[in-house]
C-alpha cells in the first residue's frame, strides 16, 4: 500500500516541525549544549583520532541523538493516537 504524496509531505513537514521544537526545548537543552561544546573542544586539536575529546564528543552526540529520537517517537505516538481518535470519534457533521 502506498500513501498519497500529500500525506507523505504532511508527515515529513510534521517531522521537521517537531524536530525543530525538540532542538529548542528547555529540558534537553543541556544535552545539546554539552554536545556542541564537546564538538568545539574536539576541533581545537589537529589529531582528532588520538584525542579523548573525540570520544567525549561522540558520547555527547550519541546522547543528543537518543534524546531527539525518543522525543520524535513520543510525539509520533501522540500524533498517531490523535489521528486514530479523530477517525473513531463521532463526527459533529454526521449528527
């Protein structure tokens, strides 16, 4: 089963919107700031493969991505539940 193009565009737009919201929320902000600082420390040195800063940055990046994926999953679950509810709830137009 393939979805109509308008539906795929709507889902993609929602994904972009929610990702932007997650990036700017206050709760995971510390995680994102830590990752950015670790990244800046990483490139303060030339030989990145032999520096502990590289591993530190990788750890922070992994944590940041985990937070984003968790938030996207939860928001997708909420959106899906809202959509399912709207299809199953009696419509005011049908009354």
